[in-house]
C-alpha cells in the first residue's frame, strides 16, 4: 500500500509539473523568471480552462495522497 501511494504521488507530481508549464502565458519559460507580463486580466476559455481545472483537481489529489501517506505510515 505504501509503495502504491508513493508511485501515485510521483506520477501526479510529474503530471502537475507538465500542466503548470503548459499554462505559462507567453509560450516561453522567460515569463516564469520575471519576463514580460501582460497588464490586463482575461478569462480562461476552452482548453485553457480545462487545463486549469485539471491542475486544481490533481493538486487536491496530491495533497490528499500526501496527507494519507503521512498519517497512515508514520513510524
């Protein structure tokens, strides 16, 4: 059971990293490091909204698995 939780957390964390990098505005990693940012807010639509919702769901799942792993298997 402990190995399954560890594998699940690794898979979810890798998928979360990929989803977050896909959501970077501007298309390049430069905006992550303080590059040019837009001065206006806009709403998410279509695929961008779907990626955002999947990211939130996976982050909640990662948090739940992490807490379950600590509570169930602490020594």
